[in-house]
């Protein structure tokens, strides 16, 4: 049974249920956290009120699960006659649901708690079969927000890969030269797609991958998640936001730098300096017991004091998002660093990423990822913050 202050048993007692059930696959962070097992096809994790854990998988995965899963009680589809049920019911999904129903009966489960995103078909099937299905907020989400030592090490590894990729991206931009407002490298136009490709290749060298890396330039940076595939411009901000995941350990990291090759306007320099100061102030506040909303409000206060807008006043430009978020098996997980009022705990891994974005001017974001420690925080992001890049040639 997984040790946690917020135990599954407590969640079951509050819901008045006999067990908690998850269905998912390689894309479901909760089921991996619970089992330490990955599979492309859906499988089941069940924990009963007395702490018994069961993993329910296809027969072909039994051998691998016996080696890799932390759950030793393994049941397979063939234990419940899955193939025969397909022949009988003429539908593989119905046959699978029938197997799950028999699994619950075998474990004396009558009332089962499931997460909010539990498939509606299975919920309806189990209800029609006489079970009570109770949707609850996933207890694993809360458990996952305080990282164990091995999780912290996994995140550090991914962060190292992200920094190597960021260094490679910034090196390309630094080495580029300007021609008619466009950046060129080795005689070719330097594009966002090229920088993104270098980031991807560097991450792969360290066993990591990233699906939605942000390389954004010029007016595209006015959109927090804007991207630029085409030519990168000189004398304009370039936002590089890399959030890789380890292919083996499955943990994410996250970091953002904003750079500029050429000459920066006074307006964009002032924005950068303000974002830098806001992040510095926020990082200095991170410690156990501090309200995440207090950190977020401090960032907003600083921006507004310097004449910049925040969404608190209804503005659609300026600071338009939260100050940060938890990082782990999901890129965005608990605790959020926004208006939620949650108190930070030792073991949280969070980002601090203030930004300012203005149409017609551009945007700036800086993001570091930190571990909340017993006395403050440890910044996992070692890469310097250098805005205006100068060629070494």
C-alpha cells in the first residue's frame, strides 16, 4: 500500500465506498504512480478499503507486470474468460466491462469510487450490473504533489536534459547574424522549426522528449503559448519554453528563457527587467507554509506598481496567467501557484514563471523550477538569465 498522509483509505471512508478503481494506460499519470507499470492498452488498478491492491491486465502483459509492477497481486483478462466473453457478447468493450464486474465481485466490492474522468461506458455498465459508482476527486493527485526522494532525482535528470537543450537553442541564436532584420546561421535563415529540431535532438540524447516546445519570436510572443515555425527576427524577443519528459522515468521538468539577438528597444528591456524582478521576488518567498496565492498576489502587485496590467483588473494583456504550477508525472499538477490559497509543503516541486505580454510589443517570460525544502527552496534551474545575446565572433 502506498504511504501517504492523505491515504486512499481516508478517501474511501469519505466517499462511503469499498474500493478505488482506476482505468488507464501509458498516458495516465495516476495509474503509473500507483503501479509503476506502463502499458499502451488500458488496464485496471484497484485498491480496497482494507488496503489490498490488485492490477488487472491483459494476459500478454502478465510476465512484464510480474517484473516491473510494484503491485504483486496480478489478475489478467483470461482469469475471467475474456476471450469467451468476446465470442458471447460480440463486443470487446462489453466483454472487458464484464470482466471488471467479476473482478469487483471477487473482491467483495459493492460501492466503488472512481476519478472524475472515469469512462462513462464502464460507469453505466457497472451501475446496470448492480454496483454503486461514486465519482471522486482523485486522491492520487494530492499524494503526488509531495515528491519522494526518487521522484526528485528523476525530475532533476529531466531538468538537466532540458537545460542542455536550452543551451543548444540559445547557442544557435547567439551564433546567428542579422540580415535585413532576419537571423541567419551558416548562410541559411534561422527558423523556429530549426531551433525546435535542435532542442528535440538534444533531449533525445539524454533519454527525454518534448511534444509542445515553445519557440516564439517577435509579435508571436504576445501570446503566452504562441509559436513561430518560420524565420526568427533580429532585435525582437524570442521565448524558449521547454518542458521535457524522461522517456523511461516519465517525470517532467519545465523552464523558460527569453532572449534577443541584436538591439532591444527601451520598452522591451523595461518589460524584461520587470519580469526578472517579479520572478526574483517570488522565488524569495517560496517556503513551507506560505500561501501560493500570496506569492501570486505579490507578483501582480509588483507588475501593477510599475504600470503593467494583470488579469486581476480584467485586462487581456499584461500578466494573464498564474505564477506557476506543480510539476511531476504531469506537466501541470498540484499545487498551483495562483489564486487557490493552497499552502506550500516541503517536497512540492513548482515553477515560478511570471510574464508580460502586449500585442504590438511582444512578450517576456522567465521560468525556473524549484523544490520546496524545509527552510525555503532549492532552484533546479541553473541556466543563467541573459536577455540580449552578443555574438562571440
